[in-house]
């Protein structure tokens, strides 16, 4: 992926890959389309808002797991799911 298209590319290196809410637990988010599966990590609030928004559109299946978060990329635009 081109560096300018990566969401973390817009962040200072000290913030890339870090939770926007370090006081919340990280959650493993799995997004599945008919032939594609993607795994991400997101803070609890962003994960729950993401599930509500995607679930309302029924575009794909989203599941969460509180384990196995190590090494996963952060949910793209995770911070946007924290805005009011």
C-alpha cells in the first residue's frame, strides 16, 4: 500500500500503531466479506461503534474477540469512530 494511503502515515511516528484510548482494552476485530477476511485491533469504544455502523448496513460480518490482538494492525480510521 502506498505510504500516503495508510491512515497511520498521517500520524507522527510516536503515535502510529498506538491506541487513541490507552486506558481502554484493545479488542480483536474480524471483518469478513464473502471471500475476504481482515483482522484488526481497536480500542473497545471504537470497536463497538464500528460494529454498530457496519451492522446497520449489513455489508459484511464483524466479530470481536478480547484475545489474540498482538501483531495486528489498528483498525483503519479508528479515531473517526470515537468522534461524536
